C-alpha cells in the first residue's frame, strides 16, 4: 500500500495494526506492514510498488508517524 493509501485508510479506521519487521531478504533493513480490519495485510510500498525498506529504525518511525500512525509493534 502506498503512503497516501495508508493515510486514507488510517483516517477511515480501516488499519487494525501496524508491524515493523526485519526484511527477510536483508536482515540489516526494516520493513513495515499494516493489517486491515478484514484480516488482510499490506506492505508499505513506494511509487514503483516495491516494498519500502529502511536501514534505520528511527527513519522508519518518522515515516510511520508522518502517516498518522501512533502505535506500531516492532518484531526482532
């Protein structure tokens, strides 16, 4: 899901949970996914529909905050 879609769905109350996990393809990076209330999950993707990954957690947290998300679970 692209950033603007996340903002819209969050405002509508359709995102049930936000999770931050290590990128399975590169454990030195972090990715974020959102669970919708219907049980489906979506990764945060860029404009090219590629999963966004972050080298630093603090950078990822700033992005998530900018989307309006106030709570996320971090899985290590």
